[in-house]
C-alpha cells in the first residue's frame, strides 16, 4: 500500500510540472553607443592605437575594427582602446568600427543577456 501511495504521489507531482524548471530567455543587454574615435583617420599600412569614447560600455566590451574583434582595454569609464595592426588598414577608404557588449550567462533558470553591438562609426584610411 505504501508503494502505491508513493507512486501515485510521484505521478501527481510530475504531472503538475513540479519536477521541471521554468526558464527565462536571455534579455537584450545594454546597447553601447560610440560618440568619438581618436584618431578618426590614419595613413594606410600604419599600426596605431584606437581610442573609442562613448557610453554604456560593459566592463568586457570589445572593439570591432572592420568586423574583426580586437584585444580591448578599458582605461576609464566610457573609454576603450585597442592596438590596430597595420594589416587592418591596408586599403584606402572607410572601415566600420563597432563596440560589442558580450552576452552574460543566466542562472539555473535561464536569464542573462544577449550580446549587443553599437551602431557603426567610420574610421578613414588615407
């Protein structure tokens, strides 16, 4: 009789969803905004340090130069820097620069944030 009661209780609990966890989908993270590039232009083939000023940068935000994620540092709030190799500026013209705030993981029930990328700003290769 005890076994039958235990089995009945388990069946009811499982049927009510007691054994399953609900999950929360990731939400969009804060969207970074670029306000200025320093320098805004540079000579063809020369490596340089790019400084990106703006708002809503996450602590681990990444500068994307021409679609390539660069190793990025954040010396102060609202300022990011990356060393851009000369090979990234071999063609004269405009190169799009964006900043991505990476996704953050959620807990056991999901959540967290998705990666969000800023609107592009152009760097001019002369």
